[in-house]
C-alpha cells in the first residue's frame, strides 16, 4: 500500500475524476489508514511503498505490479500522468528480494486489469491495458489468460467490475453490465455460480473489494452485496473510502496483493531459478465455504503477507460496519 500523502485530483483520466471538485487530503489519509489497520487487525502484513511527490494517483498501488507465484510483472501505464509510478514499484520489488522482476513491453495497469484465480489469470482490456499485454502476462506467469472486454468507461479497470472472492475455489463476483456480450457469456460459462452485483452496488465501487478467502473488505456504500456475501460464507468488512472514490478508486485499487512463491508451482521459464519465497507464509483462516481450517493461498496484500515468523498478528476484532 502507498499512503495518499500527495493525493489530489488535478487531472481527469476516468469519468469519476473532476478536478473542480475539492478533495480533503486529511480525510483521504484517515480512510486509507483505517483500511491499512483493518488488514493488520485481520492478521495480514502490510508493506508500505514510499509515495512520490507529483504522482497523486500513486495511492492506487494495485496498478503498480502483478505478483503471482512470487514473480513480479511490472506495470506500463496508459496515461502519461501515471508513468512515473512504474519504476517506483519495480525498485521496491527488486529491493525486497524478489528474484524475478520483469519490466513489461506492453501497456498493462497491473491488478487494475489482472485478477488471479487458481485456474486463470483474468485480464481486462478496453480502456487501459493493451490487448498485447495478455499474451505477455500468460507467458510470464505460465497461467492461462482469459481476456475480458470492458465496455463502460465508469468501469475502466477490471477491478472496478469484478472481484475474486476465493482464489482457490475460482469464486468471483462481478457486474455484468460492465462487459461486452461475448465476455458476459464467457464469464457465465466459467463462473456459473458467481455473485452478480446490481448496478447501484457496482456504481458504489462494491466490486473494488479485497477478499482473503473469508473477509471481504469493500466500500460501506455497497450495501446490497453484504447479505449475498454472508450467504456464501464470507464476512463483509465495510470501509469508508469516499475521498478515494473521487479519483475513481476504492479498496482494491489501494491494495496490491503479493502472492508468494510456493512449492509445487511449475516455473514457466526453463532457465528460471528455483522459486524462493522471501516472504512466503500462509494465513490460516476458516474457509468461507466449508467452515474448516484452510490454508488461504498465499495472498499478500501489498501486502497482505503474513510474517515469516508465523506471528498471526493482533487478534482479529469483530468486523463492525462503518455505516
Ligand atoms: N485515478 C486513477 C486512474 O484513473 C484510479 C486508479 C484506480 N485503480 C484501480 N486499480 N482501479 O488511473
């Protein structure tokens, strides 16, 4: 995560951004700190990326890199206003012991458009990430890419329209209206049991959520998603991110998930060094679906990485809705 120290809305690169509408930087920082503290209270480790002056959107850390099996694919931003963020992310990963850090050849806005399930790498396109970034990601991660066409400018990144609820179980939620007819058919075919969000919850950034397989952190204004999430065994954790919404981002955008290397993952590159997990650790949680103890796949939220010592961190409090 990257604190919104230099956060403001001084340009407009998506329909949510109105530079004439005032932003309260102090409130943005409080909301961001609340999100960070909730991750920590739930037992996750949060790594902090230093903010860079002049890069007001850097708070949206999810756009800076995609990390799968400990391999890091950097970002290449579509808009010149954000290009300076990419090197800062690459430098962070190189400085933190990640053996494979790749600067991409093609425009991709990282987890803004890439979502990971155990079977697939879901890859959005239409507004930001380029079509050619899809095969590049598939080759780098060795995971089959499913290309998804976004058609509504309000949902310009995949993570504004779709969230992975349970990586291991290929469980997702999404807003069908954000996708082309063909893509809707693909999603219905691959995820017949998905939770479908209503337009008003999607417009409240309800799909811009982060799940650790049990807890689902999402904007408190996306009220309609809470009951269906509970019915599926998840625990909604509503948070207020209203100041960040003014730039077109919410919970997920502020959160880059670090998925460490783990045993048994085949390396896609024949000459690749054996995967070494510098931050490998697992989060033991109660499975949302079965109610049994499960190892949540090493989801590290930029990071939810549990400490290597196995310290579970502070006891998880009751998730209290903020509204
Ligand atoms: N203002 C930023 C942009 O338009 C918001 C990015 C939100 N991030 C995300 N992962 N959807 O690029």
